């Protein structure tokens, strides 16, 4: 056997980097930030409008027959 270290491939490098990043993230936890209500409200408004439009379209198509 030789005392030379074996070459490190890209998978091992990625694993080492991921481990280092996880350790760094654990050492410096961030404070949780509040969730913005605006995107949720916009999503509910758009969803409700789409549902209302679909119901109006279906009822309008039924009345024609």
C-alpha cells in the first residue's frame, strides 16, 4: 500500500461542502421572519373570483338550453 491520499471526486467534494454548510447554518440560526398576509389574501381573492366566474359561466350555459 502507498501512503499517498486517494483523489477526491466531485461527489465527495459536494458531500463535504454540504456538511460544512449544514454546520455553519446550525452555528448561526436565523430568527424566523413573519409571514406576509398580503400574498395569501391576493391568492384567496383570485381563487374566489375564478370560482365565481366558473359558476356564472356554468349557470349561463344551462339557461340557454
